[in-house]
C-alpha cells in the first residue's frame, strides 16, 4: 500500500478508520479521498496561474525595456 501525502504540507497522511478520513499529524488537515483530489487539483491550477502570470509579467517587462 502506498503512502498518501498531505496536499498542504506534503507529509504522510494517517487514515482514521472510524471516520474514514485521512489526517495529517503535521498541519492538522482532516480530509477524505475526494477532498484530497480536489485540493491537489486546486493547487495545480494555482501553480499554473502563477506561472502564466509570471510569463505575462516577463513579456511586458521585455517589451518595456526594448527599444520603442
């Protein structure tokens, strides 16, 4: 069985059989499997958006610094 890492802090999650949820001893997050998937997708979307924003900022800076 492979370990599932926390979507917030990347530490290993522990499964609680009574609630059927995972919890992280490091950051305290308490989620089920579906919530883990949603949090990971949200984090990926945020990283993609940051990357796009950075690229756009760099393009604008290049244009601004170029000879007009």
